[in-house]
C-alpha cells in the first residue's frame, strides 16, 4: 500500500518559524530535552553529557559531565512551591546505573546515587510528596536528600519502562505488557517509614506498553506496541474504552493478520501519546490520530503524517499539534473543524482506516453517512521544519521563545519566530543606544 | 646658489602669508589653467600630449661640485619611465631652485668650521615646455671630502599633471620628508663614521709624526732645528689643529639628534616598516626582548677593527678625486630603505589625481559610516592602528586650541601614539648620542611620538599657495614652509574641494549584448503562469542613464554638502590614512628584501660600521635570526597570510593604464584558479576572529568585477540570483568544473553582505553534501557536482534544504530561486551597462551597495519604526508604519523590502554583538516558493 505523505510546499504562510539557530555540542544522538524554567532547557543523549542552554539566545550555559554511559532518563526536579529560594535541579539517569542530581544554576553535580542494580529507565517526580521515583528492574522511592525511602521487590528483567502518577498516591508503572498499580504509603506522624505496595496488575495489553500518560485526574491512557490504545479510569483502574488494532482486521483472515502484524508492527505501534482535556493524540507508526475521549472514537487522523515513524507529538495551546519523526522533519498541524462533510471521510474507528478494495470504500461511505450529523475534524498541515539531517528524537515547545528540536545528527536546533526576534533585536538595540547615552554610535 | 629669474620663493613665512590673503585673487589670465592641455582633447584623463614621459616618476639628482647638476637615479628604475624626457636638463632646473644652500665652513667669529643643520626645502615647480611639473625636495648630505662638507641633493616627484602635485602637496611633502629623514639619518651615521676614521687616521699620523720628531731630536744634538724639523713641527701642529676641528665636527654631528629633539618640527626617521616591526605584529611575545636592541643585532654584530692610515700632509683637493656615491654617503642599509620608501611613494601616488582624491574622500566618508561598513566594505583597509584612532579623535575635537596656540606651547599629548609602533628600532642604536647622555634610548622612546603628532598638526595647517608667477618656463608654485600660523578658516578656504572633478560621461551607446527574448522562465510550482511577464518587466527596455546617475548622486550626498568642520577633519584624516596606507603596504614591500635574505646584507654592513658600537651584542643576534626563521616559516606554512593579503601595496595600480604589468593581468583574466584558490584558503580560515576579513585586494576586485560583469551579461537570471544573495538566502553554485564554479563564486561574492566584520560568508568550493550548518555559516557556496555514488546524497541534501537555498547550476545554466520583481537589483546589475572594466563595475556596485546600506541603516535605527510612539499603540500600526517607511520613504518595491530588512537585521546583530563574543549566526529564511529559470 502506498499512500502519499501530505506535502505543503515552500510557501507556508502560517509557519512562524523563520529563523533558526543550530546549537552544537553533543557528540552523539541527542534524545532528551527537558525544560528547566521559562527560558532554560537541558539536553542529553547517548554521549552521556548534559548541556544546559538558554532558549532565548541559544547560549550554552553549562556542560555537565558525570555519566560514563548514555543517558536513559531525564527529568526536572522542581522545588516545592512553598520553598523560598528556588533551586532548579534536574535528575539524570544513565546506563552506567547511576542517577545524578544537578544544580542548574551553578552547573554543579549535587549528588550521585550509585546503588542501582540495573539501569534506571524512567524517572518521575511526585511533587506533592516531594519525592522522586526511579524505575528500572525495581521501583525505588527517594526523597530530596536522596535517601532511599522504600523500594519494590525485583519486578522483571525488562523493568519499568514508564511511570505515571495517579490520584491517591498511586503510581501506574508499565512493566512489559503489564500495567502495575502501586500505592505509596507516605510517612506520617505515627510511622516514619515509607512503603510502596503493589495494588493491582492489569494485563489487558497484548504487547509491550510503550506510552503511558495522564489525561486528567480521572483518566490515564496507555498505548502498546501493537497499536492498542486503552483509556483507564484513574481511580478504580478499570478500562473505560479501548481501540485495539490500527489495521483493518475485518478484511483479513487471521493468518493474514498475523503476517500483517509482524510486517507492520512498526507502523502500528503507539510511540507517543499526548492529550488535552478533550482528546488524546496518538503517534501511531507514521500517522497521527486524534481520539476524542467524550465521543470515544477517533475524530481526525493523518495516516501517513510523516515519511517514517513519528517519534514524538505534542499539543500546543492554539489547537496546533506538533509531530517529529524519523524522517528528520517536524510538522505543524492544526486541528480544524470541518465545514463540508464531503472533504474527507472520517473513519469510525481504526478498523476502517486502511482502505483496501471496494468493500472498504463502501464501508467508508456508509460510515460517512452515519457520521453526517456529527462535527467533523481534520488535521491540516500548516508547516514543516526541515533542518536536521536525520531523525528528530524529541522537541520542546517554548511558547513565544520558539521551539527546540534534538536529533540523531547530534544537533539541537532552536526555531524562532523571525518577526518576533527582529522586534526584540530592535528593542534591545534602542535600549543599548539609550545606555550609551549620547546616541553617538561607535563600535 | 644659482638663481633663476623666474623663481619666486616663499622663504619667508609670515608676512607673505598674510599678504597673500589680503590681496584679491589673481586675475584669471595669470592663473595657471587647471588642465593645461585640456584644449587638445576633451578628456583630461587622456595622456597629455605635451609630455615626454608616460608616467609619474621620482628623480634623485645631485648638484655635483665637479660636474654640476646631474641625475642620479629614477624610480621606478627603468629607462622607459622617463622616455624622451631630458633628465639632465630637468635636473638642472630643479637643482637651481635650492634657496637654502647655506653656508658651511668657518662662520665669522667662530674658530672652527660649523656644521649647519639645514632644513629641507620643498618647492613645486613647473616646466610648461616640457609639460612636467614637480614636487622638489631639497636636502643636503654631509661629506667630509666635499666642499664645505655638504653635498646638495634633491628628490623630485615629477608628473605631467600640475593639479596632482598641487593637490597632493601635503602628502608628498610628508612622504618625502620621511624618505629624506631616512637618508639623512644614514648620512649622519656615515658621516660620524667617516669622522671617526679620520680622527683615528689623524691620531695615528700625529703619533707617527711625533715619533719622527723625537727621532730627529735625538739624532740631532746640535741644539738647533733643521728646516726639516721645523716642517715636521708645523705639520704636527696642523694635524693637532685638524684633530680638534674634526673632534668638534664629530661632536656636532652626534649632538644633532639631541639638539633637534627640542625643535618642534624635527621629524626623526622612523622606520615603521623595519623588519622588527613587522615581526612584532606577528609575534608579540618574542619581540619584547627582541625590541631592545634590534638595530644593533642587525647591523653591528661583528666589527672588524679599523686600521688607521697615515695621512699625507697635503691631501690636495683635486677635481679628479672620486666623490662618494649616494650609497656610500648614506650607508647602504639606509639607502635601500629610502629607495624602498620612494618606490612606495611612487606606487602610492600612481594614477590620476582625480582617482587619488576620490579615494581619499571615499575613505574619509567610509570612516564615518562605522556601523554599516562591515556589510560590504573592505574593513581591513579602514582598520586603523589604535594610535591613529586616538589621533584622529584628538584632531577632531580640540582643533581650535591647537590651531591658535603656537606649536611649542601645545601640551604634548604623549599618550596619543602607541610607543611601540613608532619607536624607532634602527636609529635608536646606530647613532651614538653624546657621551653625556645617559639614556638615549629612553629619550627616543618618549619624545618622537609627540613630535610626530605635532608634525601632523602642522600639516593640518599647512597650506598650498596658488601660483603667483607664471612667467616663463619654470614656475614655482609653492613651498611648504609657509603656514604654521594659518587660521582655521583660511586653511579651509585654500583647500580646493569645490573643484572636485566631474566625471565625463561617455554617452556612446553600444548595442545590447543579450536579447531579452532569450529569457525563459520555467516553474516548478503550479500557480505562476504570470511569471515570465513579471520577470521580463524587471528589464525595463529603456533606462535613462542620466537620470539614474543623478539619482545616485542625490542619494549619496557627496562632498559639496560637507560642512567646513568636516572638511578640515576629513583632510587631516585622509592624510593620515594615506600615511598609514603607505606604512602598512611598506611592511609587505620590505618583506622580501629584508626578511627573506637578511644575512648577506648583514655581512656587508658590519664592515662599514666600526667605531660606532664597540661591543657587538652577540646573543641578541642569535635570537634575532631565530625570529626571522620563524617568520618565514609562518609565511610558508600559511601560503596566504590572511592578514597580509589585504595589504596589497598597490591600490592605484589599476588606474594607470600604461602599466606594463597590466597586460599580464589581462592575459590571465580567464583563469581564476589562482586568485580564487587563494581566496578560498582565506575563507577556510576566515571564521577565526583573529584576522579581519581579508577581502579582495585590488586585483581581486578587478577580477571579481569583470566576472560579475560577465555574469550579468551572460545570465538573464542574474537579478534573482543577486537578489538571493542580498536578501541573505544562500546561493549554491553547482557545477562539475571547479574553475568555472569558482569563477562564478568570485563574481557573485561582491554582492554578499558580510555577517560580521570577521567572517566573509563565502565558500568557494565544497565537495561534500551540504548541511544545515553550512547555510548558517555560508551565504555563497561553490558545490561540486559529483559522480553517481555520492551524487544521490548530495542531491538529496540539496532538495531537502531547497527552502534555504537558491541553486545556480553552472552546467545546465539554470537557476532555482524565489521570484524577484524589485528595482534595486536591475540598477545594480544592468546587463546593458556601458561599463567595460571590472574595477569600474566593482566600484559602481560598491556605491550602489553603500546607498543600500544607508537605507538599511535608516530603517534599523529609526526609533519609531520599531517601537510604539505611545503606549497605547498596537504592534500592528507600528508594522504599518514600518512598511510605509520602506515603501514610501525609501522607495522600495516588492522584494527590495526584504533586502533592506535583511541588511538591517545584520546591522542590528552586529551592533548588539558583544565585543568579546563571536557572532552567533542565525539562519533567517522565508517560506517562499522558488522558480526555475533557464536561459
């Protein structure tokens, strides 16, 4: 099946990013970008070095050395909101089985934990409790001083791949195909000791859980390698809805399905999830799908949004969606309400999306008829950013400051709104002129 | 002194000066016509038919006591230079105008012969029969064997253009003074040497005579003196007297520099271009030790002892005795230095006066545009020594006080000139000061800068006299010794700016080289059926050359609008630039003779200099040699020393059409490989902020101009290509043949705005696939079209990044780039231009770009265009105002707006850039569709 990728051409009126700055420093793949505050971010990757950058100027603030292997997880560790003097800390976990806490203001290593038996694959900060969790082959709970509060027994070899905080001091951990719910018992006045206990084990996924996100206090969503999307109730951990299978199984026999599954695994695995209050945005293979939680169905999609797998997506406040992919580009989409019904058939579910043959077309048509009464949406490509020469691993949206992308080509690119930058430069120019006092220009 | 009846000399300064200004100007019939041969041809730049020599040259003549006036050498040292011009005759002429040949010998009331330290005299004279005009610089050198110990010499700058001599009088005077001072310094040293030898001889003779007398006394016991003995005694007495005389002379000559220090207008010879200085700029650390006694190490390392000779009682001054040559008189080292300087002078003043003056004005104007210069100008040329900056600043502000105060009273601003650069490294040692002076070195270091400054101040005031006598063939038009007390306004009035020459426009219209019909626009996008018409519209069929020219003049605001204050400052500055330019160029000029083969020279010199320095400082010499080796290593490693490249010592080379070497230039104009490969090595290194951009030298400019001219004639899509460059969109020149690609890159590079003062964003030749970083760094790239295996990745990267680049395919002659419909570029690159010479076109482009820069400057620095006038104002209305300004006030059409915006953005970045940090080049781009143009 060959479906062409939507292209936009060179004229992109709505694309505000008309200035870029290449930030060099990394010597290997850059995989992680973490925002520290409103103007700083950290980058980390396979070279084991963490860089701190100024997102406004592109200035390299610090170069943090301490890990000997590639970085496996990064997270910001914000100070508790009550705290007066804000300390900006970041946690980094590496394949050298250490976790290091860094001070972003001084660029110094605050502390280093080396007592891990396996590589820490994910880090989560529970800000309410002021503790952080590390997930590897077991789950450990740490306080700010880096005391080990409690830990689980050895889980599996594969270990925890994703962690998410749930209400009532619960934690959902993706361990292979299973989703395990832990409850954290914090120290109270009576008992000084912390504890973490396994509450429930959910085994609904057929394959490894790749993505796990919180939608709101009531809901969280998981996505698996074989394209299952499950919406869970965050309080009682029951399945609220699920979409399983991003291929059209109705048209194929089971044997074909098996083949298809092996062939297209990459194309249907849910690499990344993002959400706002209404919708969950799933990066599925090369495509992007918008799943409406209320309607419990996919309301818009781009089956081939990119030339290759989408690695990361994020929703912007202005109904825009960003996606980056292995093809080295980042695309800006806009979720638009459709006025005419005839424009694009919106499938009722994932099943109808891979159109083969007549039967499918008919199905589509029938589907369309049934949907006529509903509001329809579409994802419109409004711009693409091409700069990296290979896969864009991740991006970070900095609001007005712009956008940061990191890539396999060792580079980080800062994308900026050229108009705004020009304005800012003018502003600083006149400030400088005023500072110089006499407006008599000299170098 | 031989006097000429038609010579009027202004030897007396003050009275004549004031009279001259009280008097009404001369009636027209008495004044010298501006272009004496203007009637012969309409073009004043054409070769003057009356002249017998093809180009300006420098003549050194001597008034020999044996044969009278005789020419010694010409610079350039070439028989062709003087042509049929009678050097002997002219020598007679110029040597006859020496007013100051002063009495040397026994002045009344003085027991011993007194050396008279004669000032040089500077006159301008003309010989209208010969069609020759000359700046003549008289000087006297000392020679023990000469009559009155003096030998009168003169150096003359001879030109067919009287106007040139008059206009450039100050510069000529300054330059020749330097050369003269160099000669005289060497001469004093040689003279002192000679005296010392003579003293030794005399001493020896005295001893011998004394011994003889003693022997005679012993042999003769009779108690009375024989005639022989009396003779001997007389002889001894005369030797004694001679010794005292000579000792006195020696004392006088040695005390000369010391005495002259007190004189305000003393201008000690400072070899700015001495090898040590050149070294110093490259290797500061090593020179600190090296600088102490450099001259010594050079010249006086090994001194064989002098063996005194017996002097015959009657060393008759006979006429068949051979007089010393100039080399002998001045010490070979100083002589070669002087010749080098004179060569430099010749090169500096080569070309038409109009060009020289325009160049000066140009530089002066450019200096005022400090903010925008980096975009297109050759900053390295404008880069001045820090010392000079101070000086200029000083001249600018306290002008009035300086002028009104007498020079002696003027507080000496010692800080003005960096000591290091002016410190004389040669003279500080060779000439021994008075033995009483404890620390001549220190004195040297502290005083000369002040003097230099004052000298400059004096030139500011110095004035050129209009010609008064125009009687017969020789007219003396002015002397330099005229006006230390001129008031400011007077000196302005005398500056003949209003007569700035107007170009004579050649109105001949040549046929078109390219028919418009051959332009064809192919498109890649589906929505532009209109394009061909639009594109054609950018070639207006009739361009009114004249209005265009007027337009341009109006935009630039040339000299007529300069205020008097500016004028004065400008004059002062431009003169300095001139000096400086010579200096820097001088370094290079010196490089070969003094650096690369310093040793043979050394050997020869050592023999001459006995008696001056008694202890040869061996260790220094070692260090010195080490340095030389290092330096030449540096040169050879680098191939093209980036910093040096810009100092091509020959800025006016191109203008003199009679240049012999021009032919070779034209011959090689087709093979760019040499030039551009040199340039490419430069640009490879260019990101290092240590060197300013080594832009084109003149030759390169000409080449680039020629290629650009060819480009705009050959390629009908030159306009969008140039637009790409001017708007900051990287242009990739793709091709298989390196030479062709590099040629195109060279041609187009004149349109590339620099991103900062230190990086030229041009890459002449790349063979690997391009990357996003390349577009950030380079704005013009020559890219190799490679064979099949690598081709895919290269083309892939080009298509991938196609939104950032315009692609000029040199092989298939296509261009893929955004549409351009503005009016700026057609003016800049008119394929029907009448301009034929590369350098002319280069200058035209430069002037158009300067105009563009000023627009960008206005746009970037207009407060209300970027910031709200009141707080309530919304961004939208500011944007409207901005657009209105660009379109209405600056008259920009369509895409021209983007050019100015881009340049303004560069200006802002440059202005905001903190000095310590390197620029972080942003890549700015637009999402605009590209089109494919074909021939």
